[in-house]
C-alpha cells in the first residue's frame, strides 16, 4: 500500500492529488473564514500560491497539502476528537492559529 515514491516529481503529484478546494470545509472550520483564496508562501521554494492551488492528499489520519512547484509538504491538517489541528510545516500564511 505504502510504496516508496520518488521525491521531486511534481508531475506525479499533480496527477494524483486533489486541490485546495477539497479541504475548504476543514479550513473554514479551523480559521472561521474562507481560506482557499488566501495566498501563502512556500518556505521550500518560495512560491507564493493560493491554498486552492496546493496539491492535497486526503489520507487518514491527516490531510497533507503540498506545494505544486516543489512537491514538498506545505501544511498538514489533522482532525482529532472533533477538532481540527493545522500544522503549517512550511507554509507561511498571513494569519495562523
Ligand atoms: Zn514549494
């Protein structure tokens, strides 16, 4: 199931992934406002992109959003005990927490 995947292959990511609109509901719940059009800054490659354009993998227990430019993890959403946690690994948002 969890076969190792080659790193640095954004084209593969783009084929498999959802986009940021898939987590719009969870983000709204966390931030209390519509976030998909909010732009953040990838600390890996410096790309400035709206959340709606991230590559999203909805996989238990967390949802991983990756930068489409460099393929690295931008942030992770975890739903635990009815609440949502956001782990902004490398995605700088104008507002967080
Ligand atoms: Zn990036």
